């Protein structure tokens, strides 16, 4: 049984903002993929959004405390599934990230593991007996999160693995980690940079080189970033109009309906359109933060802020990437980029936020 008294208790502003951003995404997917082999992507995205809305409402109706009670099981299943991806997963563009399903569909498991990481961090930090997180507690929760991070990095998918770290960082910050530990972590991170560099794949190193100097390989590693910046800049104040962007429609911008959808959006809708889209994201994040502030307990607060941290991280990385201020990653723009697994996972996470809100109305 749902834990709320009426459908009016749903967070309608959050749902409206979610569907509005999704609609902008469908519009841009239609425009960006027009006349290509992905020309049917827009209606497939509509199917994912419809399914996502159902998932959002379903997740909203399950008391999140029941989900928190099952975190050990969910965590074990997540790790086992990530291991299975490395063994039997489908390889696309050199990465083994998807498990093939019937009818030619594929599921990207790492997207749904984000929900488990949010619940894991929320449960662990909510059960702390002290007002501050100590070093032992940090090492324990950090170790639990690092395991799926390493498995996702092995696929390789550095961008998605870093989103797990963003969730952990937000939780640790809210838990009140003493300043001296932050200093130690910063120094440790600096010392481990050479080790981390050695673990990166060649293409990941090339992306960092390209970020520092896109013109070093304008026809290769730097091509996407250069064309993306041209597309965004050519949009001007009002944009060139739907299906009128030269970089997008003439295919200078590779696969603009996925990771680089914001480039195509900026070209066709201009500065005004970009400000409106970012404004909608800001309102969505503020709505999530408001639900965190009004959460009935600490676990609910951590869940909401975990979702907010993940979405903010992906937004900053994706938008920063398309304007050349962040290295190129495979992180999609939440709610706007084409992709079934990403869309369903984001709707499920927003369902968790709605769930926390609804528990305020439990009899």
C-alpha cells in the first residue's frame, strides 16, 4: 500500500520539471537525429520516458525504509551483476558496459547501481552513532563504494564510476567529516595521481591531453570538442532554429543526440534556450534540496542529497565537456540525452526523492 493519503501529495513541481526537461530532450533528439540512422530515436525516447514515469510512481509508492533494509542484498546483487558484465557483457565502441536482453535490447547495469550506492550511503551514514564521521567509518563506507567503482572503471567507464564518488562525497560532507581528514584525503589524492594516471586507458589519456590542448589533434581526439564549441558558439542569442543547426545537421557534430546533445541544443536554441534549460535544471535541483530539508529522518535527507549530488555532477561534467571546460566523458545529460538505461535510472532516482516527500504524509 502506498504510504501517502492522496495523489495530491505527490511532488507535482518535481514531476512537471522532470517531464519538461524530458520533452526538451525529445525535441532535440528528433532534430539532431533527423535524416540519420537514428531518426527513430525520438519516439524510442518517448517510450523510455513513459516507462520511466511509471517507474517513478512505483518507486514513490514503496516506503524507502523497506529499501534501506534490503541494502546488503541489493549491494551484493549489484556487485555480482557488474562482474557478469565483465564476463558476458556486450561490447560497444570498445567498452563492455551492457548486458544483452531479448529483442536486441541492452541494459547498462552501472546506471542502476547508482540507486544502490545512494541507498547504501544513506543507510550507513544514517546509522552512525556519533555526530561526526570518523576515519574508521570513512574507510568502511569508502571501501564499500570503491568496489563497484573499480568494476565500472574496468569496463572501462570512468565517467560513471566517478558519479559513485560524487554520491559518497556529498554524504561524507553532510556527515561532518573533520577538516583534518579532508586535508589528508587531498594530500593522499595528490600522491596517488601518478598511480591513477598509469591506470587510465590510452583513449582516456588522450581525452585529457585534448582537454588541455584541443588543437593538438583537431582531426582526431580533439575533433568532437572543437566541433562542439563551434556549434554552441554559432547559436548566438536566439539560436538557428529546430533542425537548422549547420554543425548538427551537416554531421560535423558526431552523434549529437547522446552525450553532446547540449551542443546541438545550444546551436539551435541559442543563449536564451540554454539559460532556460539550465534554469529548469536549477529549479529541479532546488526542489530536490527542499525535499531533503523537509525529510522525515536523516536517511531520507541523505537519499535526496545523494540524488541531487549525482544529477549536479553529471550536469556540470556534461555541460562543461561540450564547452571545452571539462575532459570528454561518456556521461549523458540527465533527462535530455538519448538512452534507455540512463532515462529509467534517473526517473527511478527521482522516484526515491518523491518517496521521501510522501513519507511526511504517512498516517
